[in-house]
C-alpha cells in the first residue's frame, strides 16, 4: 500500500461494512495498550501463528478457510487483539480480514465483512489475460502514463457484497502529477465485470528548510558522517538527485553539520526528512509505545529530491520508504514535519488496519495520516514549526501561502467535506478525509472560535450543537486505539464511529465524558 500527500483522482466507493460483531462490553474495559519490546511483540506474533488453526475453528470458519496472522496488540489488562488476514482454498481473501479481541475465555470479533467466505468454484471462467487487458483499459481511462502489466493473481473478493472468485491485476505507471502508480483492478473471474480499483501508491545538528536548526542523529563512518540513525531502527535518508527509481545514495558529509536552510542546498530538505522521521518515531514510541512502523523496531527510510518539480510526497509499501519531491520549480520540498508524519503514518495504517485506499475507507486512511501528522507536529515542540491544525501550511503548494488542508473547517480549502453525506465514498480520499479530520478537531478542541499557538480557528457543527473538546492527547489515544484494534480494511464512517466509541469505552469507560464526546463529535459531522 502507498499513498500520495496531495489529491490526484477520485476513486469509487467501497461497499457496506460489517463493523464490530459479537461485541462483549466486558472485554478490554479501561484497557490501555501495553508497550512490548520488539522481542515481546515477535513472541506474541509467534504464539498467534501457533494458535491460528484453533482460532479458526473456534470462530466457526469453513474447512477451506485459514487465518494468517498480521499483527497482535496486548492491553495492560491482558486483553489480546489479534489481527488476521484470511485465505480460502489457498487464495487470498481481499476484504476478509478480522480482529479477535480475547481476554480469558471471552472474546469478540471485528470483521471487515459479515458474509460467509465461500465461492462455488475456484476455477475461473475468465482468463487471467482477459483480466489483465481489462486492467490496462482501466489504466488508460485513468490517464496512467507508461502503463505496464505487473502482476495478476487469483483471489476471493469479499470487500463488497457476496464473495466472488476474482482476478487482482496490478498495472504500474505514472499518475498525471508524476506520482508512481500501482493500480490494482479487481475483475470478476466468472463474468469479467470490473468490481473495484484502487491505487497502491498512497499519496505525506542540521538546518532544514522548515525545521530550522535542529539536532539530528547521525553515524560517523571513518572521517565522514552519514544520515543514518542507528538508535531508531536504522533509519537512513538518501538522495535521488532528481531520479524516480532506486533507493538513492545515502547522504554523507565531511562534518556533522548539515544543510543551511535553503532549498538550493540539497542537504536542507534531507535534514527536514531525517528530523521528521526521528520525531515521528519518537512520537509513536513515547505516546503509544510503538517501536517503528511495523512495531518491530525496524526503520523505514526516506528518499528526497524525487523527480523534477514534483509537487507531492508518498509512502510505498514495496520499498518500505517515504519519498519527497522538491515542489514547484524545485524550491519548496515537501519535507515539512506534518508531511513526514503523514507519510510515515500511511505505513502504520498499512501495518495495522490496512484501510483500503478508496471510498470511505480511503478517506479514513488519509485522515489518519493527517491526524497523526498533526500529533507529530505538536509533539516536536519546534519553534520554527509550532503545532497547529493546518496541514501542509509550510510547503506553499497553493502558491499563496495558504495551507493544503484545514482540520477545523475542512471546506475552507474549496474541496474537502466538513460533514458526511451519502456521496462521501465517491469523493477523492484527500477530500472525504475532511469528515474525520473535522471530527478529530472537534473531539480534541471543541466547536466555536478559539486561538491555539497563534492560529485562529472557528469550527462549525452540522446540527448547530456545541462540542466541548477532551484535549488532543485523549483524542489521539482514542483514534490510535481504534486504528490498531477495531478498524479493518473496509471500515467506513459509520463503522469508524462505532470503533472509536468502543475505543473510548475501553480507555475511559462508557459512562465517561470522553465516550459521550466521541458520540457528540461524530454527530456534529453528521455521522450518527
């Protein structure tokens, strides 16, 4: 999975969601997430793998279904949340993921789909080559440049409606703004009908362009220094030098003083990216006890100076890396702190809920990155970049100094949604994300006019209600809990309301102010 920071093309809507099934309200009440070491996390994963067959039987899954462990989270009260992918007759089940929440002999299950996973036959009537040709035709419709057939595999498609046998074709190419594309097209293997599509690329001492003079962790190698942080999983920052492929060249310097704050100095953007990765790692570690994107203590890496005049940044699962363009005229690199936190959070989302990057789940995916990117910005306490609820305010994408997105009233950007409507799933994910961004702002800060860190806000509500915020720290805790234990790949806004209420109940109790405010904030953005 990958994601671009800036909107490109609108996607189709995802089907109905299953939400939280068989919920037992006694499970995980007031349970904060524990902070396991990478070794302890690996042990939890290993134990879950050993018990996967038993768990499948206990859930009443069919004889041809298998559970594949993706992640395990353990709360301080002993509740274990195990996230699984599913296979059927050896085929991947797309949209079949589920999370089992267990404490002692009690358990509940969050499912991406409530449908039984079964298909009449695993023998396709439509060939793989036909499916690939349909995918290439769709790539042409999407104006994908230089499209190339990359991969095709037989799957069970369960993300919308009754499960069917399907082909998942991947076409690589380049989107209109220069962002790489990994277009996934799902084709019914019986009828040849296109069922769904989404793009796998999710679009976000040294002196940085935006961060100013900061301390960054580097490594000395002989007489030179490297942008290589061994204290945070081995994170590296590399230079693509205007290229669009490869891992880039590790930044080195004769002294441990990097950049001068000017975009014309190639090291300055690298300082911002390296510093942003450092702060994002520390934010997740100190706030949630999460050790790296996959919670395994292993770092991703950052690539800067991608392409020419490339006005975007993206996360890419295939390289497990963040990539940053230099902006218009190569003078405004997309390496500000909130953009870096945004892109790294796409990796966290991929490693946890795996929110499909299309429809309402895609909007929630983008919003999660904006929410956590904002959390990183406040966490860093950087004097040159104080925390705020504006997204991309430093990179000047619009050319007039205005932010890319506003969390207090998303529609101020001219495209984003303030409130949910039945059409939300048909809107570009960067704009439908406004609903969750607005929810988060209301949950943290409340409605009405106020000034925070010198920035004025005035957040409205759909029903004219007044919402009193619970504070950013609690709002972040609730969102992270929901993301890592209750969201699934196909969570939509209605299911997100349910999941965040469950998370608030776990952390603070269902009779708490926090729980009530979650409900009020969702109602205020018309998710009721």
